[in-house]
C-alpha cells in the first residue's frame, strides 16, 4: 500500500495545507470524514465524508469547523460543498441503533460507511479524532481535524447541517422537548423537559440522564430501551425506521474524549 514520505505540515499553514501536501505526494483524491451528534442524548448520530476538488474550485469561502460557524453560514457553506465536491456521502444512525450497538461502534461504522459510499474512490483518508479501520486506502486520524483539513471541515458541515435539519423535523413530531433549539444536547431546558415529560423514542436510553428520567437506570445500558408494548405516551407517536440509513450521496463531473454507554456528553453544539 502506498504511503506518503514524512511531511511536516504546520497548523498555521491553513486549512488546505494538509490536503495540498498529500496531493503533491501523489494522493490526488483526499477524503475527509466527521460526525455530528456524538454528544447529544437525543436524535441520530450523523456521519459524512467528502472529497473536494484540487485547486481553486476546492477552496470554499467561509469553510471551517461547523461548530465555529453560525447556522446561516453553515447553510451557505453546505450548499457550496454539495455543489463543488467531487463526491460526498451522509449516513444516519438512529437513536435505537446507538443504544443497541454502542456509541463508539456506531461512530466508527457510520464514518466507514460514508467513506465506502463515496462515488469517487479516495486515495487517502483523513478522519476527525478517530482512526477508521476496514478501509483499503491509507489514512490518518487528525486531532481536531475539522480545524486542520478542509475535507474534514466539509464533512463536518455536511453532517451538522443534515442532523440539525432532522432535529427541527423531530421537534414538530415531539413538541415540548425543544429539539429545534438545542438539537438534542444536554441543556438546562432539555433536562427540565426530560424530568417533566420523560423521554421519547428519539432519546438515547443508554445515556445516564435519559435512563434516570425514564426510571430504567437500574438496568444494563443496552436493555433500557422499552419494548414497543410498554412505552411512555410520547413514544407511542414514533414510527421507528430500522437500521443504519444513508440519506445523501453526491458526485460532481485529539486524544479523543471518553465515550461509551452510561456516559453523558455535556453541553455544546456538535
């Protein structure tokens, strides 16, 4: 397998420096992968992958880590990424699958599937924070990759915008939780709604705060999600979609934080 010679890329060289260095070494199509929703206690986990074209066309005005952009800027950058990318893919993992398989397993599986779904085969892969095995191309896990590599930043925008849109739709189906505002993350408003209403089926019962609100915290994490015959009232309005779902495909001519079941990922927008 072809691997690049040792190359030093300084952070201050800019968002496109790492990809340009790899391209100069013969890795023409550099794919980036990232996720959104890892720290949320409700809603799906969304992963995306993207390959930007070489040269000026691959330079997108305003592209940055999606967490650093305003919602309006994210939407504008999202449209440009979709328009300009050589290839992109977005994969959605429902909340019930996160509970049954575990957060970290789903995170890696989603990024792996997004990368494998790219219509243009990458020559090299950059991932945010975690290495992804099972790929037949060389790759590198980059600490804070969405602030270092343009393709990873593009993937982060695709994942974030897709997930935010899903959460706005879920807010209409499950009113009272504030999904459209906090997007399923742990906020004071969300915590108060959980205490008052109990969780709905879009919550992740393997998370300790959701399990406590449901009264199921005495069970092992993967057995907490209620069966269809015994949900609390908000859950009865939900029609589950089974399995991992790919929602978008397109083609154009750190040390990591601790994760896993029984962990509440606090605050912030991801």
